[in-house]
């Protein structure tokens, strides 16, 4: 399967999952919030979060099994830098009250002005970072 139809199918599935979670459970499919609720659990809030995360990982694993070689990780990044980058992303999602899935997929779909501002900030940062990494550094 070429990249374009696979990306389209993935986008449709993400939108469907976010819509069903909101309609059926009244929950927003923001991954940082879902993970945060597992790490700092509240009574009655853990089972659905774990099920969602297991489905997320399970679907990725199923795709890799179904389409071997679909994922080729980029090489040459220092592991310590990747850890720092991951921690910075986690810090940013806490500061921004959500991640790209919460703001970009769910927030924009609900016409949230705060989510629009967050997505514009995410995208500007991503564009600047990509430019610096590929053309300056």
C-alpha cells in the first residue's frame, strides 16, 4: 500500500476513534490526557484509558504484522537527545493543556479557539524546528 492511501486511512481511523470516544463515553481523545490519567489515576478512570492505549498500540502492532517493513525508523539520532526531546514534548503538552491529538483532532473539530491557537503554535514550532534541523544545524 502506498503512503498516501495509508495516511488517509489512518486519518479516517483516528477521526472515527475520536468521534466514537466522544459520542459513546463523553471523553476527549487527547493522548497526553489519557496517558496522564493512567500515570495519576483516579477511581473509575483507568480501565477505559488503558483499553484505549492498548488499542492504539495493538493497532500499530497489527499494521506492522500485516504490512512488514511499513515502518523504518530513522537512524543517527543520539538516544539521549531523543529522551530530552520526549521530555520536552511532555512538558509542552502539560503547558498547553493538551497534545496535537487533543487540540488538533478533537479541539479543532469542536471549533475551540484555544485549540486553534495551540495548533498554530505546534505547527509554527514544527516548521521552524524542521528548517533548523535540515538546513541550519
